[in-house]
C-alpha cells in the first residue's frame, strides 16, 4: 500500500521564530527549538519528522520563505 | 520497506515539492517575525515566475514597511514618493504598454496620503495591478492610527481604541474603487493560512491574466497583520485579524469581470 511521506528543511539561520508554520501544520510535525539561532529566535524544526506528509502548508505561510518541502510515495 | 525509508531517502531533488522561488532574491526580509508582507511578496514572486513575466514586469514600491521591496523581487522597479505609486505606474504603463506594471502599497500609503492617486488611477482605468496590504495601521512609523483602523482598535495614537465619534469612520477604500467604472477586477484576500494563501495566489494569477486584456485596473486588497504595531504575537495577531478585521473587511471578490459574473 502506497504511503505518502514528507520531509521539510528549515533554513534555521533565517527563521524568525514566528510560529505561523507550527500552527498551520496539520500533523504536528513542527515545534519550536529550545535554543535560539544566531539572530536570537527560537527557530522552527521538524520535531516529529515521521508525521510529515509533505503538504507544504508550513512553507506556504512562512513569511520569510525559509522552508523547503519534499514528498514521496513509499 | 516503509521502516527502511529514512529522511535521507525523502530529501532528494526529485521529491522537491516546495522551494523558495528564484524570483525572490536571497536578501533577508526586513519585516518583523510573522508579518504578512513577506508572504504577500512570495505569492507575487511565484506568480511572476510561473507566468514567465520576470523580464516584462515593472513594480512600483511604496513608502511604508515595504519600502525596500525592490530588494526582494528580482524584477525591474521604480520607487515612488509616499502614496504616489499609482501615478508613477500610470506613466510607466502608458509609456511601456507591453509591460506588466503593478504597485504594492500599504494602507497608509494607498488610503491616506495617496487616496487621490488611488481613486483617480482606478477611475481612469489605468491598466495596472494595485496590490494593497491593509494592516489597519501605519506599521513603519510606529503603529499610528490609519484611515483603515477599525472601530475600537488600539494604536499608538488611539491608545483607548478608535472612537469613531471623535476620530471618524474607517475607510473601505476597496469597496469605493469597486464602484468606479475604471476597475475591472477587485478582490479582498488574506495570506495568514495555507487555504488563504492558495486563494490569494489564484486571485493574483487572474489579475495578471486580466492585465493583458487592457480592460482596466485590477485591485487586490490583502487584509494583513502587523504583530508589532498591534502589540501581539504573530499567531495571536492572525487570530485577532480573523475575529475583528474580517467582519469589517470581508474576504472575497468584490467586482468580477462582467462576462464572468453573467455566467
Ligand atoms: C510625504 C511623507 N509623509 C509621511 C511619511 C512618513 N511615513 C512613512 S511610512 C508611513 C505610513 C506607512 O503605513 P502603511 O502604508 O500602512 O505601511 P505599513 O508600514 O503599515 O506596511 C508614513 C506616514 C513619509 N515617509 N513621507
Ligand atoms: S509539509 Fe505539511 S505535514 Fe510536513 S511539516 Fe509542513 S505542514 Fe507539516
Ligand atoms: S513560519 Fe518561517 S519564520 Fe516563522 S517560525 Fe516557521 S520557519 Fe520560522
Ligand atoms: S511594523 Fe508591522 S507591518 Fe511593519 S514589518 Fe513589523 S509587523 Fe510588518
Ligand atoms: Mg499599514
């Protein structure tokens, strides 16, 4: 049975920690890091990467365009 | 089999489904965290790229937080004085009628100091696209009340909320331009959720295609947030916008081309 698997890459240095991606993710893949990036923001990262379905909702709402999305059938 | 598929197997070029468009430069956006300006820029950039218009587009940037917009999209630009973008765009489009010419303006720019330029270019039916980012506030200068500030909304110059008896009524300039014979397509959208991003992108694609018909001004309002000026977190500002801005500024098409509406 084919299953959709996705994965995101966050450009951590350029994330501003706005959390808009996190609340837009339908699968709870994204969380905010406990540490800050060099700008001082708690950056977004795929905390539960296995849940990602590659829907790109996070990337579409990211104001800084720092999320890249991959998707495949397995 | 499924267990064997790791992240590395997914992160392959052939599996790429979303990447920042090349029309966006690599410059870091100057906006506050969570500000809708960045999302609006990217949607516009994607449309310019997908429609193959990079070399034919001339943008006119405003005064306001998006004053540096010309650093962010890799197209030709002209910066205008505060509020004058539609006048500048009028001249550019008339001199270079084959170009796709648009303005990008905030509410202070478009609906306060630039009201005359906005109304007259729309009334003349200039064949340009006007993109209007309405965050109900003068974001750049410290969050002062704008003509678009809704009733009861707190700003740095209406700290107890806008009192319409004292300060006048908020202005729905998009509804006004929709009544003018020169406008061809007028719509109000937002960019704060994936579904709204999709709708805005669709509206922008329509506007870009309508432009080619030379039938008048296309006007897209994007009701947006200003987390810093509103003094809220980005996520709360988007919620506040849904609950307070959208009832006054309802989303959807306001004027659609006649051949479409007749169907
Ligand atoms: C002629 C002139 N008057 C006033 C200003 C000050 N000023 C700069 S930006 C701005 C308002 C910007 O608000 P808006 O257009 O809503 O953009 P936002 O920052 O909210 O995106 C004002 C009044 C100016 N730069 N030039
Ligand atoms: S691609 Fe979809 S599922 Fe994956 S992190 Fe982004 S929003 Fe969540
Ligand atoms: S939406 Fe973008 S900038 Fe905001 S937290 Fe997510 S990755 Fe960072
Ligand atoms: S002041 Fe408001 S409009 Fe300007 S960048 Fe910050 S959040 Fe955006
Ligand atoms: Mg504004």
